[in-house]
């Protein structure tokens, strides 16, 4: 073999070795044992759950706000309109002659005295919708204090600091600076008087004793002869 032939053979062998060691780059898209796996796309969170959560939160907040409003006197006025206008106006008036003013200053609202029972509320709504509810002769109130107030209603255990009617009566001897023998809750008329004869939440409070006596009036009260 000539020298040139030997060089050619050696070059061919070297070329095959280099090719084997480096390897040719696979064609695009070609598969093989060493090919990198394709990236899996990330799953997006379901928007439906987010929307449902937002709606639920809005309903909860709105419901809580409505319930707070439901406890306020303005609710009675806004829903029932004219039949309750006078009651809400007197509640907010600050008039010292009205029993409701004392309750308002103490932070008591309508529903603290007038228990909201579902059956009662339904009947009231029906009466309002049908425009069929009783009013006083002057057309301002649904009922007067005399018609509504009673010992059962006004002297409940949860009212007046939890004191009973007897406990309240016990501290009224010599009320408003009068002689110790006078007590408006201990009437000599054999309890012929009722709470509503004197105590009137949305009307001027009247000391009926002064139909016969000339007693000092408590602050915010008036004598019967000015009615």
C-alpha cells in the first residue's frame, strides 16, 4: 500500500470516530430515548367558585345590614309608611313630655318593647296592604296609651332594670318632692287606675292624681286639666 493510500485510510477512520463520539443532532420532532418530555400546561382555578364566593359574601353582608336596619325605628316608618310616621317622629323628637323620650335616651328602640313575632308582622303587613287598620279619631295613631299600656306590658321583668311593679312602687313614696304619704302606684281607688291612664309613651304623660289633688308634677308630666 502506498503512502497516500495509508493516509486516506487513516483519515476515513478518524472521521468515523469523530462522528461516533459527537453524534449528529436529531432532526426537529424526532423521538428518542433521550428526548426531553413536553411541559404540561398549568390548570387555571375555576372561576365559578370565586364568583359563588363573592355572591355569598355580598348576600351575608346585605342580610346583616338589613337586620341591623330592621332593629331601628326608621324601619317601621319606611316599611309601614303613614301608620307609623307619628310614632317614629315622636321617638326622635326629644320631647320631655313623652314617655318614649326616656326610652330613646336609654337606647331602647321600638322592638325592645314591641316584640316582633312573625305571625303579628304578617297580619300587620296584610292590614297595611289592604289599607285596613284602626286609627284614632284624629288619624295620627293606631292606638292610644290608654288602649295599649297595661301592667303586663309595661312592668315586664326585662324592663326598668329588672325591677318588678312592687319594687318600683316601693320607691315612689313622696315622689317628685311631695309628701311621703303620696304614691301614684299605691292608689286609694283600689287599683282602679291602669298604667295607661298616666303613662303614655307617644302622648303627654298625665298625673291623674291631680284630678283631685294638687301635687307637684314630675318633670315632663302635666296635670289632667290641660288635656
